[in-house]
């Protein structure tokens, strides 16, 4: 397992260090938790934030617009392939999966069957692979276990795993499932 503090961060095509990405997964109760989370995030952290939530695949999403008043950074819904920049918040669009590939975010087709979908795990898996220990996974409120597999990959590559305190979560299924893995570094209320 790599120690992110002691190894060189990945570099982009121009040779500059890529920002550390904080992948945030949420489901039921996620909007309120994300508003509280981003209200506490400083605008000059140097981190890139990627939000993956469960969205109805056939409806337009206003998540970026709803989060923007609570964030000090630009909040952008991913469209196509996008360069990941520090001090930006990227949100998943409906009907797609999100992947971290090198210094970009890419959209992938969503599985047809609902029971086959795990967009948080998918993103965390690609993030672990692309950022080799220079990534953070955050699991917030939600039902089910999406994110549980992916945090194992993030931690296995030397990244950091943070989980919302289940007692602070509107729905504690995702946080409790993540905690059961034994790979969580920090358990905190969402505002922390």
C-alpha cells in the first residue's frame, strides 16, 4: 500500500502535478448533506471535488445549480470529456456513469438494469486506478451499499477514505456498509 504523503502526485500531459481528487458518493438524503458539506469547504483547498449521486436516468438534473450557492468553487455538471481542475466541483449527469481517466473525467453509458448500477463504486474504482494513492473517497448518506467496493480500491492504492458518521446521516445504509469494510480512515459529521 502506498503512502500518498510520501510519493509524488500524478502529473498531467504538461508535466504539472494533477490535483488530488475527492470523490464523494451519496444517495438518499444526499442533497442536504452535500449542501452542508460544501458550505464548509474553503475555496482555495487546491482539491478537485467530484460528486457522484444516484439520479433518475430519464430526468434533467439541477444538482449543480442547487449546490452552487453553498460552494465557494464553481460547480459544473460533467458534459463529455472534461479536464479536472483544482478548486472545482464536478457533478455527475443523469443517465451516465463517470470515470476518472488520466487528468480527465469521462462519461460512460449507465447499465440498463437498475440492479446492475453502482455509479459510486464505478467512479471510485476508476479514481483508484488513475490516481494511484492520490485520491480521497467520501461516503455520505444513502441506502444500500454503493461505494463499499470502491473504497476498498481507493484504500488499497494508498488513498484516504472518509465516511459520514451514521448518526449524522439522514440514511445510514451507505455509511454503515462502508464502515463494515474496516478500511475507513475517518468517521465525521458531514460539516467536518
